[in-house]
C-alpha cells in the first residue's frame, strides 16, 4: 500500500518524457516489421502491415498517458490555455459573451439581494412565522390599529393566541445629558419583547410593575445607541440617563438586530405605562398597535374567524354610522412590513428574471454559433485521435472559464448596482439601505451561469463530429432552428420589459407634470421641532416661533415669511372626518363617515407665498391674528361639498370636538394637491394660527419666500434661529426639492425597469445580429450562385433582411401579446396611464423594429457586397 | 488470424505479471509470448498492452529500464518488483479459486 502510494507520488513529480513513450511504440512497430519480414513479406508490405496492426498511435499515446495518476490535472491546464488562446483569436465572441454574462449575473445578483432583503429576509424574532399583527382597519388609517377602549377586552377574551401585546408607537424624544441627542423612543407594553421572543443582550426585560402609570422610570437602549453614545460600556445597565428631563434607569441593551415590527427606528424602548382601568372606560381610548403569537396549529385566517366575538364587541362601541367602514385584520408581521413594497419587489424580480433569461439565451446562442463554426476543427482533432471525452472536456473547460470570468465581473457589477440602488432608493424603503450582497445569492448565480454554460456548451460537443464537416463547408445549419427560437424569445422578453418601462416612465412624467395648484419656486422650508422638556408650555412654544418669524422677516432678500404645521403636497397633515363637520342651520348627515378632510393651521402669508389664489371672499389678515374670533378658509372642493351652489362666505361651522367653538368662513381658496403626487385631491380647510398660546404646537414649518439663491439664504436662516436657540436642530429644504422627493419612489421604479429593459434590449439585439450575420456567412456560397445567375444586390439585401424581419415580427407579436397580459400587474403603480396605453405599446414596437432592423441590415449589407467569383471559389 | 478471445476483466494484468515472472522482457516480447503460449488464442493488441504496462508500473508492481534487445536495439525492459511478485501470488490464488468455482457452476470436472 505504502509502496504504491510512494510510486504514485514519484510519478506525479517526475514526468516521463513523451519521447520515451514514442521510442517504445516505435520499437514495437519495428519488431513487428522484422517479424513480418521473417514471415516472408517484402519490406514495404511488412512495414505497412505492422503499422496497420498497430492502429492509432495518437490514441495509444493518450491511453498510456491516462494511466498516469493525476494525469487529468495536467490536461486541465492545457485545456485552459487552449481555451484562452481561442478566446484571444475570437475577441468579438469573447466580449459579447462576457458582457452578456456580466450584465445577467450582475443585475440578477443585485436585484435578488435587494428583493431578498425585502421579501424573504429572516425577521429578528423567535419563530417569526407565528407572529401576527392584529387590529381594526378604517379609512382613516392604512395600517391596522387598536383602541384602548377595546384592546384589554380583546387581550382577556381572545382564544387563538398564546400571547397578545401592544405598543403605542414611536415618537421623538431627547437625551439631555452632557452629550445631548435627538432620538426616537418607542413605548411598549411590558409583555411586548417576550411576545416577540426578543431577549436583551444585557440586562433584563420590563417588569409588569414598571408598565404602570407613575411606576419606576426604566428604559432599554438599542445596540446602535449603546455603541455610538456609550462606547459599548457594559456598566450602562443600572445607570441613570436623562430622557426628556426625566431621570430614567437603563435596565438593559437590546440585541443588535432588534427592530420594531413596524420597521420604525427606535433608539430607546420605554414601558408605555398606560392606566389600564382608565383605558378600559375610555371611548375610543388611546391608539395602539397590537401584535400576537399564534397558538400552534392555528393560522392567521383561523385566528381572524376566532376573533369575531371580540371584534363585534368593538363594533358595538363605534358610532353606528362608522360601523360599515371598520374591519378586522389579522396578518403576518412580514405582510405588514412589506405591504406596499411587495408589488415593486415582485415586479423587480420578474424583470430581472426576464433579463437573466435573455442573457442565458444569448450565451447559449453565442456558444452554439461558435461550436457550429468549429465543427471542422473538432472533426480534425477527432480524426487525429482525440477521444470524444477529451473533446467534451475541452468544450466544457472553455465554457467554465467563460462563466467564471463572467461571474467575477458580474459580482463586481452587482456591488456597483447595489450601491446605485441604495443611492437612488427613496427614503420610504427602509429595508433597502441595509441590503448587501448575499454570498448565498452570489453562489447561486454563479452556479446558474455555470449550468447554463455547461448545458449549451456540451450539447453540441456531445454529438459525434461529422465527417462531412471535414469538407470545406462552413458548419451545418443543425442548430440554426434552435437559435432562431432563442432570438424570437429574446425579442419577446425585451418587448415585455420595454413596455413595462415605457408605462412607468410615462406615469412618472405625468406625476412630474402634475399641476400642484401652487408655486414651489423660491420657497425655503425650515422644519423646526422644539424639545418639549425645554419648551414646556404652548406659551413658550408660541414665543419662540413669533421671535423666529420676526427675525426671519428682517433678513435681506426675504419678501415674506409664513408658518404652517404641514406643507402640501405631502400626505401628512391633520385630518378629520367629513361628517363630523357641523354647519349652522343645517342637519348633520347620519350615514357613513363621508371620508376625510385635511386641515392645517397657517399664518396669513401662506397663500401669497405659495401663490394659492383666494377665489371667493378674502384671505386671513395680520390683524386677525390678534383677534379672539375663530376664522376659517375652505378649499373649493370642501366649499362645493358643504354648500353646493350657496355662498359659503359668512357661514358658521363647528369642527372637532363637537362642542368646540363656531368658526366663521372668511373665504374660499383654490384647490391644492394635498394627498401626495398621485393621490386624489382631498377637501381641505385652513385655520388661522392666532397669537394665542392654544393655537401652537412644538413643531412648525417656517416658509421663507426669497428671490435670492436658496444656498445663500440658508446659512442666514440658520444663524438667525441660532441666535434665539443655539442648540436647536434646523432642517432646511427648498419646496421644489421637497416636492421632487415625493416622486422618488416612481422615479426609482421607472429607472430600474428602464435599466433592465435597455439591458435586455441590448442583449436581444446582440443575439439577433449574431444570428443574422451567421446565417449570412453560411449562405455566402448560395449568394454567390444567385448573383452569378443574375440576382441583383437589392435581391440579396432583401433575401437576408426578410430572414431577420420574420424573426423580428414573430418575436414582436409574441412579446406584445405577453406584455398585454402582463402590464395589468403594473396597474397599481401607474398614474394617469392605462396599463394598455396604446401610445406606449406602439412606441415600444416601433423602437424595437427600428433597432432590430438596423441590426439585420449590417450583416445584410455585408452579404450584398459579396463578390460572386470569390464566393464561388470559397469551397 | 484465429478469432481473438475477449479477456476477462482484470486477467490481462495477471497474464503480464506471469509472463514477466521468469525475467525482464520488453513490451513486444510480452505480447509475442502471451500469443505463443496461448497458441494464438490470446492476442494482446498494443492498444491494451502499453496502457496496462504503464498502469502496472504506476502501481509499483513492475519497473522498467532501458536495455539492448536481442538484435541490439535500444528497448524498454520490464521486470517484476517485489510487490509485483507478491501481487502475482495473490492473483494466482484468486484465479484458482475463481476458475474452480466457475467450473463447478458449469458442471465441468474439476482438475486435480
């Protein structure tokens, strides 16, 4: 055993010289000849017989060689060298194949990494598949919620859950120590973390007695805060920190991957400390978000059915006219997290799969063309004694080398693409920022490309090289049919992608060209949020903002200053239920909610800065700010809904609460887009923010109208605010930036799809060009004959172009049909464009036809220039 | 040329080892010898002879060296190594067992 091993080792290192073997074989033939001579043959005959008896020298040589232990290691190096030489000889093929592989692998890996993060990532909770979000849905709030008046009844009487818990949302808070920071704090029930199965990294969870009003003040800090603010000091546990002016004891540090099930950022988690007894009696009570762990064997649908009794209890509490609009919802935490990203993620996935298919088809078609052109070479090698296995291994090596090179370039491209995605992704895709290249996905794509290469690389090599290929004929048309199918498929897939991209682009342009109903040029918005622990009363808050207002008014180049709590056209603003508005002298509607009405508090210059015309009556005046009267301005939409043809000016209205003051309508303002760029306009009213403490909040948007460049005015605003309160963070944007940010999401979707569509188109065109030029070269002889028989150059051009045209037409028809069926899926993402928008379909078909015909014309023109004499001499 | 008989899998190695047992021999001589001894029933083509010689050498059962042939040509001579001799013994034992077993199954008389 040992001796055998040593012998193997010896032969691995000492290579037997090939000439030794040759000499040995030569000796055999000579001995054989001698024996034949002795048997009485003449010398020529003797040698011939010996050689015939011996058979293929090359084959014997190879077989002897193959006995060597580890012999194939040497041939791998040989095959790789041979492959590289082949690639260098054929740079167009190599570049096209590499580019295709790189684009295919790069795009797929990047998109899979993003989509995986959104749709399939593991949630940082124990047995996350059994966690659900539970609550009521109403037109007012898109996400399910609970109300204090119902929550405790549900918790005590529910059947389907092992555990039921709640949180009351994330709000801003301030850490007021030697190193102050503006943070976000989440308020949760004591059972919240145990229900999710989250264990603190250090310290402990909340105790029930800490989750009561006036209980001990305790907090859990996030890993991120622990790292950035406390340098991962383990003695943080039990330390007292100052949150919003309250001394709070840190009882633990949350794990690194902890996140709220709502994916909101939370630096500190506090007990919500609600007064249970008070909430049980309250109507409707505090807004809460409930989460639960399903009992084994029960799914979300069954749980929903089992919750019916408690849901009916909650319905009985709601005002009768609202009942029809309230529903029960139980869904997995993942569904809640990705609700509106799901669609985009699947579309991205679909698009990238289409690109990958096009890429694979391209590689396959390129490899087939190459192998067809190489049949002669393979046949020659086979005749010279190379074994089938050897030839297959050679082809396999080539495709592997190609695939691996493509895979490594693809990974580099994926890294770049991923960074681009993250850079252009809108802020409302919170999960994307954390996406990174997943090694599993990289491996998967590399394996996929290897499989693709191996499949299409070996298939042609498997069949025995035909002796006919030895004749000077250029390959055979054996694979031409398959290649044509591939090209038709590629064209069809590109059409689908292009149509999707065209629709999204049109929708995006519609959004950008939306009439805002207001002027966004030359308006700066300074967002200021006052820390409540320092600005404890509304009086202090009002004082600050009034001082800031007069400071900004005196800045050079500033023509007007106004304040509001929210700026249009974003979706965030105050809202109230339409049917809660009471008009003096009119009966209140009794059924339904009537939908929502937006409202804001503003100062008088608001309308002039945004150039919103007052279409009836008057706007607010500066004098009215110091009056004790309550004034209101309605939007045209609201005025029409409330009063129809009547004159609204001078009417009196009551808002929420129902026993509040009566407001007098001063005027009607033109409508403004106020529910996001794509949202339908909402009816709206404006209240005057008077110089009375009750009218003020701790946050405000200060609007500054200026004719100067925004970059010049910005530092002045900061300086003036800084003079009043040096520690206050101020966020300044131009209103046009703010508006364009609203289009981030559609821009993201449209640009991604456009990128894939163009990439796919480019590859399909490469494929088409390849097939047509291959066909043209194959028919060189035929063309020569035709021309010799009197065909004109125009005839030849037509001959080749028709060949391409047939492929283009078939692909285009198939693609348009598929696109017609598939674009319906895009419907929810489109704005003012039908999913079957004829203009987009026609434009895409035209674009493809032009580009594809151009790709056909190049080889067709080359074929047209064939000299008949040369073509005929060719064989 | 009499019809060649297909060799049982693995018996070629045994034949070569046995042929080489008396002393060193070159490849052509090995083939000739097997042919003569078997009365032209077994013809070893070079296509299997040389790969087998190389395989045995790599396994360490035979070794090779250059020497002069009967008519003074440079030729490669093969000879058994000590491991080769041991191998030959075990192979022969296996062969005896196998052939008598097959003879039993086929109902032929077992030679003494």
